[in-house]
């Protein structure tokens, strides 16, 4: 199954929230949508879900209008939390599962499976108001996936989670992808997007400023990162030809450079100045690309 957004726009009165977004999500892939607050991510998700209508453009699923897709094929984890605080976990998940067309016994089986997987089987009879924000997030994740959706939309799924629980949810997301679920994923944490997503789109004020496979986006960016540890001050190299950014670190410095040729010349110059303990050349991070395309003041 393939989800396609074709020139999709949304305008609220005089505000252009989303402008001519294009997106193609094949079956069994994770597509990352990145942007600062107000960039248009949640508006895009809500148009896909049919909660709001696009002002222009078309959203299709396997060539058919997406609004005709039955809700049992879709899972959605919103950024805003939506659990009933005083209703037991088992009761509200059974209720939500029944709304998706699941039989009660299948809901119970799936809920117990996920609670066991997340190492919290005791939450079955607890009320969400007694759980931490991170543990409430686990319950909302279960609500989004227990009916085995074909399309899963995750809006900031790791918000409020400690590193151990982030790893638990990451593994679950990867397993869902490997089982054939198509996943749209949004996060402010660039390292999570890099780790999980094959394709990305960076939104800025409703417009796509970067779009494509992560590998191609990094290649087209052109710049490289160099980490240097040396037994002498590196500050004098901050304005070296081909260096576009310089930052001192505890053990040396981090350079952003134009190309591999700059790396060769920089290494030679450093070696002539003293002992270089470490010189590492790396591809740009998604965070580097985001900051250049969107601006550090919008992060």
C-alpha cells in the first residue's frame, strides 16, 4: 500500500499553514517529517487522517482517495495526550479496540502482549492518572498499534521517555515496519529520525525545504564534519580555507568543511603544526542540514 500526497496545501483564513507538500510512503517504510513548532507537521497529519480537508491537492492510498480508507487500517499517536485519566487501562483499551472492529478477546490478547513487551504487565488494571507521563505514552502507543494498522502515524512518539523506554519503543516501531506497516514519523530529535527513517522531509513555515532519501539529502548537502584532537591549540585554523564552521570541544575541535579536498589540506596543515591524536571525517548529520535549511533560531 502506498500513501501519496500530491501538491497538498492548507490555508486557515489568511494563514498558509501548509503549501504544496509532496510525499510518497511505500509499504513497509518509515518516512520522517521534521520541522520546528508551527512548521506544518501536525496539520499535515490531520489532513491525512481526514480530520481537516486540504485546501488544495490530493491525498491517495493505493490510488484511491484517502478519506475512503476505513479507520481500522490506520493508527495514530498524537503529540497531545488523550487518555481518560480515571478509566482503567484495560477498560479504555478494550473500548478503543472495539471501536476499531476488534473482538474483545483479541483486544485483551494484544494489550497483554504489548504490556509484557514494555515490561509493565501490572498497568493492565491501573488508571492512567497514577502513571508517569512516559508510561502514559506507552499506553497511547498500544492504543495506536494494537489493531495492527497498515498505516501508522507517530507524532513525537518518544516525548517524555527516558533512554531505556525510547529504546523499547524504537524496537517496536522497527518490528512494525518489518511486518509491513507503513509509518509516518515526526520528531524534534534528529538522531531518532536518522536512525529510523529511509526518507525525510524538512518543513519550514509550511513549505518543504528538503525532501528525498536520507542518503541523497546528505550527499547533496555537500559539507563534511571533521573531529580533531591535537596536542596544540586549533583555534588558529578556524578561518582555514574551506572551513565553514568551527567549534572548540573539550579535547580539540569540530570543523565543518566544504569537501574531501579541504580535509586533505587541513590534515596536512595540522600535521605540520604538531601531533594530531585524532582526525575523523564524517558525513553531515541531519541536525547540521536542519540548522542550515531552517536556521538555529527556529530550532
